[in-house]
C-alpha cells in the first residue's frame, strides 16, 4: 500500500504507450500526465519551488506569481495550496477554461491578459505584467520558468534518466518546445550520458523559438512568442514545425483508439510522425516521444466540434475511416523539417 502526504507525491514516471497500433510506426510515448496536476509541468514547478525555499527566495506568507498558458499554472496552484503560499497566474485567452477553473479551485487568482505586445505577442504582455506586479508588491515571488535553471534540471534528473533506463538502445527522442525546459534537460542528459541519441525538438508553426515568423496560434502549451532564454540550439539535432491543424489530427486519431491526450502531446506525436516519414530507416529505429499532457482539459477546445470548426474549419477526423495526414505515409513535401545542427 502506498500512502502519501503531499499531492505532488503522486507522479508516475515509468509508463510508456506503444503507438504502433494507432499510426503503424514504431513509436513509444512517455506518458507524463499521471499526476494530480495532469502534466509534465509538475516536475519543473516542484523543483523551482523547493529550490526557492532552500535559497531563501520563498518564505512563509509569500505569494507566487507566474506567467503560464495553463499547465504550469495548475501545477503551481496545487503546490502553493499544499505548502501554504498564495498564487497568482497571469495567462491569456488561449488558456483552457478547465485549467482556469482548476487553478481557482486550488485557491489561485487567475489574471487573463488579452492585449498582446506589438512585437512580443501575448507572452511578452504576460511577462511584462508579472514584472509590474513584482515591482508593485515585494511579497510577490516570481520563479520565472523562462530563465530558471531548475526548470531544465528537473528533467535532467528525472525525465531523461527514466527514458534511458527503459530504452537503453534509444536512437531518437522527440521533445516538445515551450519554455524549452524539458527539451534542454533531456538534451543535456543525453549529450553527457548517451551522446549517440538524436534529440529532435518539436514546435508549433507560428512560434518564434527556432526563428520562424510569429503567427496566430490557438492551442496553448508548446510554442512561444518570445525566444526562450533557456534554449541552446547546439544541443538539438533537428527541429520539426507542426501546423496546429495537424495537432488536431493526431489528437483525434489517438482518441479514436482510446488515448485522450492534450494539445502539446498531439503536436509532439505529429512532429515525430513527420520526422519518421522523412527517414527511410525510421522503422528500424528505437524512438520515444514525450507526452506532456492529458486530454481532459481540452474537451472544450480540441475535442469540441464547434470550437474546431470555428478556428480550423470542418473537422476531418470525426470519421474513423479517415487516415490522418500525419501518418507515416505522408508525402515528403508536406513536412516542415529543419536541421538545427
């Protein structure tokens, strides 16, 4: 029998899903959502909070404040509630309604910034607002996931070693890029301990992280309107850019097989399928993709036909006989793949 005393002690780190039955390619998915926060962000949130407590930045009675599109905000809400801190999440309209309600249920205050910065988009506007809050009240503590080294350290110490232990013959690891904390933690670990492993970053079209133009994005999680300061492109072998429409296709394809994953996971899976489709030896490789989130918080968005039609047109994947265009049979010229090194 397992008995816990803190909600973040529930965090299963060794579950992998074989997606070959869904997409007919040899791809395993490391499921990072089996915790009460529902996403991989619980690891980074806990590492950053504990480090701030150790160095005295965070003391009793303080109020945490953070910019988040949803998942980190939920994780910090849970941790703050248990450890006795206040928490203010600064987000934007793309944050899923379910995530906002979860944060509020934990006692957090959620502020929605709807006016983007002219050059840095909604993310830039969120960060500016957090800075103003901290300037106004010294009791606010900003962990700043965008520059905090404990963001990537949590994955260097936990996520990457768990993958290496289960797949000692790993050839390729696919990791989504948001703040790039997960990406950098895994990339540094494998560069130091298993340098033969190829690290492929997956990002959303419209994100500026790897130098692309800033475009409107509707799905929260991966992607950024401001280049992440944690990013070291020298640790990444390839970059795959995924249109949001293909994120939807991947999510719906997995849901038709009983796997309900979130938008970030759909993007990573779609990117992995695109990369494998462009490599003739893909079927002989041992590959793993990281699944950052569950799908239940996307029921009002990705899995809602009206929302999908409003933002992307009539959904194509309601028909179980339709093969999603992100399958391994996708033509080479439909892929958006760039080499980073």
